[in-house]
């Protein structure tokens, strides 16, 4: 009814708003249980309207009699009563004195309305023609109180009179005038061409003669009495005026007036029925104002009136009303104005579906159900009504959901009765869908989400199927809409549709699954996250795998023509839910034949297409699918269901989980903390590995342990494969898998043998892999090497330290040896990592992680030689720490090996070792270092070498002892040639005995003395070293003295002379 100002100057209506949010900022409290009862007015109208009206009249009479006032007046004769009121009737016509009119009306009000003992109804009937004209005129009185009292008196008269037909011609023009109910559209008299399009927006009266809201309420009550107590044949001549009046009341700005106006329209519609056919559209549009009211009582009154109005426009105008209600417009008919001014449509049903008031929503759903069941032309509207009725199945209120489910069941039963012939064969032949396994799956075995307490009846399923095609394609778009509320409602509606349509969804599988691939990835809306998995499970339950396997598997393999970025990830996640639903319903006496090929193809597709390109998103979705598969298999196994056909894939599932775990270590590998999501996913992976044990072929053995050997044998079967670890990238799948498996290893696992010959253990293989990673390869993947050094090695030691043995210690040392040889990005990085390696040496020794025996001495000798890399560094702190570490290893070697042997065994052992002599030569260089701390550590280490690796004080025979005494006594005067030769021979003998410790012992002593001569600080240690040499190899020291004496090196002679003879 929207008109331009130039075309409708006399219009008394105005649009309320273009925003539907005007509705419901306050809600009516749920106070009446009547709206939840099954015998609602719209569903089971068992009480006639006349009887209801009589009951209301009696109750009002009783209340008025109890609350009335005592007043004397002639009650039994109308003429006497008119005579009694003669003065008041005259005063009513006094247009000069408003007080007289007012008091006259008050007196009449007391007699006819407030009196405790009123006159009989027949007196009212007889009096009405006598006093109606003065009373009706007072409705236009200038005094508001006079108008109000007059209206109340008229209402009382109409209420108590049996026949008010004679009053209608007089009262209606006054009501039209007071309510401004003439030419509401403002288009009366205009040609049809000039009339603007009918508006669909709610409108409100803006120009009313009667300004008092209280008076308009009473006038509305008068209209209700008129249309409810008068036979419609008597109203037919005034139908235009009556319709305009009730429309004006329904579009009043005041809520109470709208409520009473809706009641009047409801009564008028019930009274006139199909005789109001041509007025039904305008009557329905006038109710739009009530639908957007802020008060729940007003909206409820509008819904009730709408129900009755629909029965007036059967077969002709109901479709127009419905189009206005749902905001439909033929896309082929576009008003010219829309090209210049954007217009919107309101969907009043959608507004009522989301109403804040519980009782309003409940009444709305029952009204929809009532129209679907009782309208003669219901088939024309079911397609538009049904989606809104189904919306009640996911209402926020549990009672409403249950009520709507019962309503749909009633509709289904009605359908079965109406179309009994069409479904007779279906019932009599006992047809069972494929998913029931020839009837083995009973309705009682089917579990559905609330409010579906049981499987819907056949009629309701057929009914929903007949209309789901109309709006299903729209759901594909809505379910991925950017507005959360739209996605939520679409998911709810889709879930309900699948429950009703069951295997009928097969024909929509292609587009349906594509839309679900994106929706299943939703992580924002909890309702969508709950509904979409349920939808997929129900699809898997009701539809045969052959109907959807290609759509899912091709999406996983990225082979669909309609491929989108979310398709592969969504299909991967959706598969688990579909598989869950497919297996869940299988009877216990069946097996997995139904899904065997589906699962095999899934495993093949994942192995070929997913694992090599696995990232965190794909890993998440793969884990979700695996969790669903394992969960349902575990549940079925508890019910003694045979799942042996699955067990051929258990190893594939193990590798999938491990690969996903490897992906979740990415952040850790990049030295970043794990997010909360990654932590949760890791826990889920660990849970899945534990659950795999329950459904594996051997539940008594831990699944991880049973597959551990096969993992190392398959992934690292040859030395060549292991050696490739040197070139692993940070995101290489082998590296990530190894890291993930390594975290699960415990001390007992390291002792497992990988071959039948019991030669190689897991600890050996782990050591080989870590060492291989640290080797210098063609591609320097520093991040992997750094992680191996900083994380894997410490973890390896901590996990296996409880079972440490010489062989395991050798594995530790080999890794540290290889780590020292690793090249890094730049010298600074290398220096930093060497410091870290030194710390790990100390930590290993602190943990007593080095155990030695005779079998590993050769490898230990090689390890000690590897410290050469540290000797080349010039940083004093590294050199000092290196000497400390070497000293600790020497102490360990002496404690565990040397102290347990005799002299000959020691010399034999020392002769096989190369690191001692090499170390001694390096120490000579350290003794001349610039830094005092380096020289000090070198002196202490050299002292330990001389003490422990040179023979203890020799036991000379008598001839050797005499020679030694003779040489010392003649040292100050020189030696004869004979004594010189004997001295040389003795020195050569001692040199040969100390060859294992020094390459050239005689030259070493010479260098030590020379260094002491130049040393200004720390000479005490050097003196101690020379004393030790003098004690253990006296002839070599004397021979050095001889050489110095002969070469006239006076200072050297003096120093040696002092030390020798002390």
C-alpha cells in the first residue's frame, strides 16, 4: 500500500520501517500453557464460538455483579427507565455545557454498567433504539471523558442486546469517522493505471480523529462485539466499512488497540469466511503491523487473526497473502521505481521463526501446522509453509522442538490417510530400504538427535521428500554463507531434511557433498560444527557407499572438475564421518563387506596423494577422519562385531598417524612454541595410537611396539638409505616421521633387535641415523642438523641412560664425534655449536653415560683423536674446556680400564693407543699459549699423563743403580766417554719404554725444560712435571743435562742441576 505523495494525498497510512529489527526488543513472559496444549484453537477446535462467547459473558456478568454499586432505578420496565433518565437524556444533547453531558453519562454508566443489580438483557434490547442516537453522538464529543464513557455504555448495550442490527447503520459511519477508516490507501478514485504497487511493508495509522488510545480500545471492543454477535447476512451491506474499520484498528500505533483489532478481524473472518474473498488480501496485509510489534501479546493476536483470514481467501487470494508474508516477488516483474531506488522485502515468517518470545514461536508453528492440515487449498501452500514448520525442529526451546515434531507426525498421518491408496502397496509388501539390510535394522535401532525420539512415520517422510527439492539447492549456498546465523540455520534445516528423506538424498549427492566439504571445515560456529558431522554420518547411514565413494575419493585425489581450495581438505575430513555412519548401522551378524572397498580406496588415495603433500590443515583433517574410523570400529568390536577385514590396513593407519605427528612438530623444529591447537592434536594422535591397540589383530600387544621394528626395517632398510639422512630437509617426511617416532621411544625399546641374527638393536640404528644427519652432505640442511644436536641427542641420552653399556656409550661418543666435524653456515655458528657440544660432553659425563671395556677401546681411541678439531680453534675458553673434557675422559679411562691392570698389561694396552702421544704433542703447543688459563690446564693434563701413563718408579738392578749414582755424582764435573755411552744406552731404553706417551720422549723433555726457562708464571707445574720425569725416567733427564752441559747452555744446566739433585 505504498503510494507516492502526489498520488495519495489523503492516505492515512505510513510505513513503520524498512528494518525488520523493529520487532521484539521486549518479550512476553511465558505465562499461558494453553499455547502448548494439543487442543489449540487452530488444531482442534472442539468448542463452538457461540459457547465460548456465552462463557465469557457469564464470567463478565459475575465479575460485574460482584464489583457493582448499589443504585436504585426501575429495572423491569423500559418506559419507566426512560422516564427515570429523562433529565440525563436531555443533558446529553446540551452542546453548551460539557459538565452536564459528562455527569449525565456518568449517571447512565452507573446504571447500565456499574450497577450491582442490572436490568435484564431484554430491557437493554428495548432501550437501545430509544437512546442510541444521543449516545452515538457522544462518541464525537469534544470532551475525552464523555467519549470514553459513552463508548463503554454502548459496548455494554451491544454486549447485552440480542439484536443490534438496527444500530449498525448509525454506529458504523461514526466509527469510520472516529478511526479515519475511509480511503486507507489514499488511492480511492484513481484509475488503476495510476495506482502504485501494493506495499509489502508494515504500515501504521498516522491521522486519526480519535486521539485517545483508551477510547480507541473501547471502540475496537465495540467492533468486536458487532462482528461476533451479528449474523453476517446483516453485515453484508456494510462489509466495506467493517473491513476498513478492522484494518485501521490492526494498524493502530497503540498495542492494545491492535490486539482488539486483531480479535475483531478474527471474528469477522470466522463470521464472513469465503464471503470476504475479495477483502482477504487487504485484511492479511493489515496484520503485518502486529508482526513487527515490540510486544509479544500483539504479535500473538496477529498470528491468530492471520489463521482465520487465510480461510477467507481460499483458492484465490491466499497465494497473494503468502507472497506478501514471505517477501516473494516474481523476478520477471520488476517495478520501474526499483531501477532508481533500492527496495527490500520483509519475510514475516522468518521474523516470527526467530522471535524472542517462546509462546509466540510456539503459536506460530502451531498456526503453520493448522494451515497445512485444515486449509482447503493447503496443497498450494505446503511448499512454502513446510520449511518454516521444519524450522521448529531446531528451535532453542526443547518443548517447542518436541511439539513441532509431533505436529509433523500428525501431518504425516493425515497424509497417509488421504493418500492411502498410493502407499498401500508400499506398506503391504513390506518394502525395506537397502540401508536396513533387508529389515534387520529395526526402527528402534535407529538413533537420531533430539527432538527425533523415533524414526519419523512414513507419511511425514514422504511429505518432506516431496518439498525438499524446492529449497535444497538454496541450502548449498546458505550453508557456506559468510553470516554465521545463516550457516547455522541452513545446517539445522539440512540435518532435519536428511533425517526425513533418508536414502532419497542419493540423487542430490554430487552438489550436496561439494557444499559440505566447505561447511565441515567451519571452526567458528559450534552449531555448524555439530550439525555437519551429523549430516555426513546420516548420509553414510542411509546412502549406499557406491553412491558417494567416487565423489569423496576423487575429491581427496583432487580429480574433481569442480575442484576448489577447500575440496580436498573437506573431503578428507568428511570421509571419517561418512564411514562412521555407514558402519554404525551394520547389524552384528554382518561384516565390513559394505565398506571394505571404500576403506581400501581411501587408504590408497591417502598414501598416494595426501601423505607426500601433508601440511597442518590436511593433517588435522586426516586425524579427524582416522579418529572417527577407529572410534566406530572400537564401538562395534565391543558389540562383538567382526572387524577383521579392517586389520589389513592397521599398518597404514600407523604410518598415517606418525606422519601427522611429524607435521605437528613443525613449530618445534622451527624453535617456536606449540600452539594450543597443536598440543591438542598431538594428544589426539597419542590417543589414536593407544586405541589402535584395541582394534588391532593382537590387542594384547601394544600396537606401537608391535610396529616399531617394521618401521625401522622398512624406512631404514639399508646403509644407503640411512646415509641419505645427511641431506634431509626440515620438512622432509622421513625426518618428521623419525622425530615423531623418536619421541615415543622408551628405554626398553632401545634394546629391541631389528634382525633375526640379534646383531643390530634400535639404539644402534638410532645412533646411525643421528650420526648420518650430522654428516656433511651435498645439501647443508643446518636446521635439521641443529635439531639433531640440540634435541635428538639429549633426548636419546635421557631416554636410554638407564640401560647404558659400553656399546651404547660408544653410540653416544660417535654422535658427539660426528657433531664436532659438522660444517655450519659460518664460523660464528660453528663456534657456537662447538661450545654446545662441549657442554653435552660434560652432561654425558655427569650422567655417567660413558662405560668402557676392552672391546670398545679401539673406538674410544678414535674418539679421543677427534678432539683435534678443538685444538685448531684459537678461542681460549674453548681450548680450556676442551682440555677439561679430555682430562675427565682420561680420568674415566684410567678408573675403568687402567687401574685394573698390571704393569706389563698396562704397557701392552698403552702401546695400542694412539691418542696419548698425539695429545702430548698438542700439549706442548698449549704450554706456550698466550692465555694463562690455557697453559695452566695444559700443565695439569700433562702432569696427569706423566703420572698415569708412564711406568711407576723403576726398580733398577745393582749395576743400574750404581751407574745412576755415579752419573749424578759426576754431573757437576762432566762425564767420561765411557759413562756417556752408558748414559745414552740407558736413556734409549727409557725412551723406548715411554714411546706410547710421546713420539720423541727425549725431545719432549728438552721442550719442557726450554718452556720452563721462558715461563714467568706457573713454573711450579712445569717444575713438578720435570720432577716426575726425573723420578720415572732419570736417565733421560740426565742425558738432557749432559747435552746441555756439553753445549755450554749454562742456564739450562743450572735449572736441570737444581731439579736433578733436589
